[in-house]
């Protein structure tokens, strides 16, 4: 879970893997059938493959897991299907209540992809969540090569990126910070 790349297409996923992503998450807001079409080939990338918000698409694509937001249904179905289950959290309370194999915590910083989200939790909020839960925490929200190490230092197992998904500097930053732990 070092570098979790959120992408919308296979070519960007390939570039992200080449840049060091260890997880690719197909993040497409569309009906299941369209997600399945757009997700073909992801399972062959050689990294953990997660589908955003759609358990049925994850199963159809042979994905390793599904990532669900706080309001998304499907956790029981994901568990029954043997999928890795990720949940989005924006507070300590949400983190403590989440039934998940990993948590996507944030936004850590302001970011266009989370403009409608709660205020950023910052490194202090991330640190608090990481210290309180027994599952890996992936920091999300405004992450790039310049600040990824700070998330690892705060206790995150990895970082999630959208705009910086294909930047190899993110992986170098994460690896260096993990090496200092």
C-alpha cells in the first residue's frame, strides 16, 4: 500500500505502475457495465487492483478489492466475495467505527478532488487516526512528492494520489520515509 494511484483508465494505470504505484484504484463514476468495460486489463498489471464504490464491478473484473465511502453500501457483499475492503474516513470517529482492511484518511490537505469533503485533517489528524486503528492507513488529499514523506512520518502505511499518480518522485519519497522508520 505504499503508493495507491487513483486512475480513470488503463494507460494511466500502466504509467502509475511504471512510476512505482503498488496499488491501482479504478475511480470511475459510472454504471457497473461501463466500469467493467473501462477496467479490463487492470487485473493483469501485477499490483493490487481496487475498484472504487462498486462491488459488482470489482467481482466482475477479478479485482483484489473495493474501496467504499462512508455512505456507500456493499461492505457485507465485499466481505462475502472475499474482497479487500477499504473505507474512506475523514475523522477519528469515522476511523474507529469503520469495518475495513485499510482506511483512506483525508483529505490531508485541500485538493480539487475532495472539494466537497470535510475540512482537511492535516498531519495531526492523520497522526491521530494512524495511532488509533489497527489497520493500514493510506493518506489521501493533496499528496505529491513534496509532502508524501510527511504522511509516512505521521504513521501512514502509504499515500494515495490522483494528480501525482504517474510521478516516480512520490514512490521515492515514500520509500525514503519508510526507510527512516
